[in-house]
């Protein structure tokens, strides 16, 4: 197997684990009327988008931090987790601060 194929397999495994981790974390978010979805995984950075009331909630920073921590705990290969706030991206703020 060449290095490109190996890297693609590794990235595919990480993406699958990111989806599984999100599935574990979603019930708490959905219980409050919110949610999140996987957007991308590139160069060790996983990106998620808040959905529903999580996007508008005054506690959205806490939701973003909990999502970030939950993903990092479950998928330690991820170097960084970014959380997008779609409602605010229309106003120019694209992501939660690190």
C-alpha cells in the first residue's frame, strides 16, 4: 500500500470515529432542541456546525466547548476541533474562538 492510500485509510478511519463520537454526544444537545453536524476533517482539524437552538442559545459557547472536549476525548488523533455558528457566519463571525 502506498503512502497516499495509507493516509486516505487513516483519514477515513478518523472520520468514521468522528461520526461515532458525534452520535454519542448528540442526545444531550438534542434534548435541549439543538444539535450538531460533522462538516469536514482536513490536516488533523475536525469541523462541526451547531444546529437548532444550539446555534442561537446564549450558552452556545458552552455547547461548543462541550462538543470540542467530547470529540477530543473520544478521537485523540484530532489536533483541533472547530465549531461553526451558522447564524453568526452570516454576520461575519465564523467559528468559536479556540
